[in-house]
């Protein structure tokens, strides 16, 4: 059980890193404009939430088979969904906010 929190954090970190990279590309190529920041953030939150639910289902099934504890399964599932949802929002907001402030988001 000591490895599970690290796995949850790693998945959120990977998602946020991927989002930052894809948003930087979109901002650079002007595929994403700052006028649509709310739509972009909502879309990335929704994507993070759906990905979190999918990954949480698979992870929870494995954790239940491994540990047999419904308490651990609930904690891991909820934290996986929250982690990926927050990572989606943070990964979208950071480059957009930096661009709005006139800073280089890279």
C-alpha cells in the first residue's frame, strides 16, 4: 500500500505535463486563443475527469484484487479522479495565465 500514493501522484503529474506541452503548442501555433480560455479549461477539466474515472476503475479493480480492502479502493479511486481533474485544470491554466500576464509560458 505504500506505493499507491506515489502512483496516484505520478499519473496526475504526467497528465499535467502533457497538457502544458499541448497547450504551449496550441498557443504558439495560434490554434488556441486567450479569448477562449474558459472553454479550454473546462474541456481539459472534463477530459481529466473522464480519464480519472477510467483509470480509477482499472486501478481500483487491481487494488481490490491485490488487497481486498474496500477502504483502500475508495481512497485510491477518489484520489485518482481528483488528482487527474486538478491536473487537467492546472495544466490548462498555467500556460494560459502566463500568456495573459505577458510572460513566456514555456
